[in-house]
């Protein structure tokens, strides 16, 4: 009636890559560190495979394979961007396993990449994981730690 019984939606974000979860502010790119496109976290990867951190639908896959966007059924939009300035690699070293409109489950393989090549050719190998529609978020908590794929690393409460 007055929203008293309205259940708030929440999304638990799993680690899409094995590595160290770091603050987005530490990313060496102002677009991410200043949170222009959204908030979230970044990962210092130790492996070159990205898995789905949520259940949802692929809404964007860059032609170069260096970034992917997923939208959850709750309406949360998540961008996973492999490395910094990797668009200049023109797809070299990136292999996507999904396409736009594919439904994905937590743990599905999305993209593999040559981590050493990214380290050689890109500005940074860090992987920002950004919620691009923060206007629907009322709370975001991130657990900064070393993580394995599938570990819960962020909690999002939606408005």
C-alpha cells in the first residue's frame, strides 16, 4: 500500500576474474577513477579469462572483444573492461565466447585474453567492473581482497 511491504532488490556480484579487488579510484584512467561512467571496483588479474559475475543478458560486446556489458533481471547494468587503452590492440589477444542477446549465468565463460600481451601493449592490465546505471542503486558494498572466480565481491541494493 505505502511501499511498506515492498521487497528491496539486491544483486550479489561475483568476481569475474581471479585477482586482487582494488578501489576504482586506483585505476590509471580518469574515466574509471573519477567514476564518470559509474561506480564499482577493479581487479588486478592473475589469469586471462573473464567469467560472468551475475546472471543476466549480454547487452553490449565491443567488436574488439576487450569489453562487455551485462544487464541483470533486476535492471543492473555492469560493464567489464579488460585493461586500459586495450581498444588500441584492435582485438589482438581477445576471444569472446558470447554475443549480444545471449543469456548468461554466474560463472559462464565470457572472454579469454592474452594477459601477457595486454601487459606488453596496453597502459594497464587492470580490469574495471563498473555499474553504469548508478541511478538505480541505493547501496554498494565492495570487499577489497584477493579473490577467486565466483567469490562474492560486491553487494548492490537497488532503489
